[in-house]
């Protein structure tokens, strides 16, 4: 029997605004399957986003949703989690929203180890707001603001998250669709700040400028560069050159901020 996505979609919101070939719809379906697997309650699940193509995702889902200011998704989500720590909070957005204008909020959410999940759809570009280069645009790639090639080195989102203090970090791709929901399930189950980076494709704003012939070519690129962490253990540095690790990249157990802050409140009430 086919999976029933309709019960999680807000009535009257489809069709979506994403371009043909965009991977965001694949990620949304993976998120829905993960939520279904986890059995999360609609009224106890908050899905928060900022601005951008990826950040339009919550508007289609029938949960408690917030479509907030550019780059401020982690800050709003922090407010939700601190006010209602019993809620399951999931943040979604793109690489520009999360690591450029929202970079400061992102690293401090990682540092605090707030018990929520951040799904970053990394398509290497500002897709909606004009095709500008993002912190994740590959060196040499073209964007509206780098027509002769991007001179900047790109962020590695996973390494950034680990370095900032996130206690669960994973990476998947839009090509490996069935892996997405499994990574999200594990991320949500983890108690602490979880980051799931999904390597995505933007055929309109990134693909055309960088001379990809088709969406199929872009998706095959994701397939070709992805190497599961277990397989990577058996590969040489030469074989891993130009490859990107996928799967669960980092996991540790550490007290989450929500619980620690609750202790502060109790001490304040007791005058100690």
C-alpha cells in the first residue's frame, strides 16, 4: 500500500512552489515519513523555518508551524522549546538561511545543545532571493553575485556543527531518498541538538548557471560524491578525494540545555 502523505499536508496548500527537479519535495516527504514512524502528535510538534525556498516547507504541513524572519529560525525555535519543552521542535531551512544570515543563531544553538532537530537543505545557493552565492557555494562555481566564479572556500556544515557543539550530526542526499527519513528519525530521538544536512539540487538558479545539462545530471552528481561512513573506513585518502561522507557522522551524549535550564528555574524558585 502506498504511503498516505495527504494526512500530513495542510488542505489547499498544494501544488507547492518548488521548481521541477528541485530536491526539496524529496526532503519534505522524508520528513513526513520520519514523523509518521516516530508517531509524533500534530499538536505537539512545531516545525520552524526562516526565509527561502527550503523555508517554505512548513507552510505545506499540518502541524504547529512558524515561518519566521530570514536567518532567525533557530532563535524562534529556541523560544518555542524553552516555553514548551515538552514539544518536539524541528527546524528546516536552506544553507544560506542557516549558515549565512542565520549562522550566529545556528552555532549558538549547537553550543547550547538545545533538544531539537535542524534539517539544512544544502543546494549551494540562495535559490529564492536572487541566486546569490552562499557560504556553501563551491569554490569556482557561478552565482548571480559571482558571475566569474566564486573565490571563497565553502563551509562544511557538518564540521561546523560538530565544532560548535552539536551532539548529533548526520548527512544525506536528495538522491538517497530512503535514507533521509531514517536519519531524521535518529536525529529526533537523540536528546540534544541534532543537525541533519541534506545535499540537495537547485536546477533553476544553480544548475543553469553552472552548465548542468539536466536534473538527472545533478542528481547523479549527488550519487557519485556520496560515500557512506562505513564504506569510507575501507577507502584510501586518494579514493576519498572529492567525496562527501554520508550517514551519522558524529554522536555524543551530553546534558541538553532545556533540561539544564529547568534546573536553574527550580533553584531560583527555591532561592538557592
